[in-house]
C-alpha cells in the first residue's frame, strides 16, 4: 500500500474524530487530504502520540480517539503499548503505519524490516484486537470495524516507504495546539 | 514501611483540592501510600505507566481534554522524562504538575539513589523548570495550589519535590 492511498481510503472514517498523529510523512499526507481542527500533529516528542491519545481517550470517554503512529515511534515507546492495554480505553483506535523505516530522516531500516511484528507485540501487551493489514480493502475493513466498534483496537498497516511530495504544512505548531484544544472544548460543550 | 501515611494523605488531599482528576504514575517506595489513596478513590483516574516519559504525553492529552492532572514519579523518572518535557510540554506549552520524590538528598541511606539526588535540582534549573520543596505538611496544600496555578498560567512544567522530611518517618 502507498501511505497516501491508505490514508485516503480511511480518511472519511476518521475526519470527524479526534486524531493524533506522529510527525513526518504521515501528517503531511493527512494534512494534504484535508486538515480538521480536531487533528493534532505531534511534531517531535517521538513515541508519545499514543500516550497523548491515551490521555485524551481516558478524559473524553464519549469521543472516539484515533492515533496514527509509525513503526519507529512505536518502537521508541514499546512500554506505552502495555500502558494503553492495561488502561484499556474502549474508545481508542491505534493505527500504526509500518513502512519498516525511518523514512523522514533518510530511510534507515527499523526493526520491523527484520521481522519485528508490532501487531503481535500489541496483542501480547494486551490489546483485545491487533491485526496486520496489507491491502486497502483489509485496511478499510479493519478501521471501519474499529471505529464503529466499542473496544480498544490496534491496526498495523504495512505501507511502502514512499515520502510525500512535500512535508510542508501551512500550520504553525502552536497554532495547531491551541486550535486543537479549542476544538475539543467546543465538542465537550456540544 | 516508614513512609508517612499521614503526610501522603496530606499530599493526596492537596491534589484533590485543586481538582486533579487524573494521575499518571510510576510508583516508588515513597509514593506507594499516595498511589494507594488514588487507587481507592473512584473520582480519580490512575494511569500506571511503564516509563515516566509516557506521563508527559498523558498529561498533554488530559490538558487538551480539559482535565486537570498530575504526574507522580521519582527523581530518576524526571531524568528519564527530559525529552518528553522538552519536546512536548515545553515545545507545545503544556502545563505539567509534577510531584517528584526527591531521593538521594541529605539523610539518604541507599547508595544507588545518591547520584540522581545530586543531579535533580541542577537538571530542573538547567531546564528552567520552577520548583519548590515540600517539607512541611502544613504548607503542602498551598504549595500544590501555587504550583498548579503557575503551571496553568505559564502553560509550562512546574515541579514539587517531595522531600525525605515530609515522606519518611525515621
């Protein structure tokens, strides 16, 4: 799967949700598809997107929180998978785009390139559902089930290590942060 | 275990009084009674983390959601959280109320705590994190309130060091 096509396939399923992403290629592609005020792109703080998503999911139990993670980021916070699993927020969907490389910094391979299985790790950490998907149809099906379902889920999407045409996002880091917080406040009121 | 139950209760009550409703924690000896109080409190969400840096992310999520939270960790947890503190909390202007057990200070008997003890305040100073030491139970409530006020008005981390004289009964 090309990451851009993968994101385009599931964008309609997540665009009205609270979304937290890692930095790099993934947020650039998501931003290009259409920014929403409920999207927070974590530039830096590698590994912590899932922890931020956990805090959001625990404090906003009536919202569905989508975390877009990457293989390199998950590997940097593997222990966080056990924290998410033991906290077990039923409204968190953890989608990991696994391109088997540190794409944004030059493409060095991550451990998933030599066999590390993130879905198996998530499952063993205690995620009730953790699947690996390799086609757009499988991805759509898995994300639909997770978004419409009522339990914590992890979906590892195997994608090609293809960078976007541009990493540019016309959105200041703090602008995104404050806009995101305000968007969440208005959802809480509504 | 000579951890002060009475003063742990003072610390916990102070957190409740400032409407903290989520605590992320990696417990150590001095924090065990405080964490037990949190676990027994149906109003408190407790997130036991595997490594303290996760707590910075969880606090950010809670803040965005409008929930007041606190982080409980040992000073070595502070040391292992520095990247998250800098690249998330400071970069993104996230308030953090950090309660840090200040091991390795005067009176410490565990040799393995002494190095971290000697680096705690220098690291806080290097990061520019305002801090205060909690020693007197009579002033804990005000110090916690003041720390939270500053964290929220400055949108930045503030540290409270739980000292041996507060947490330990010889």
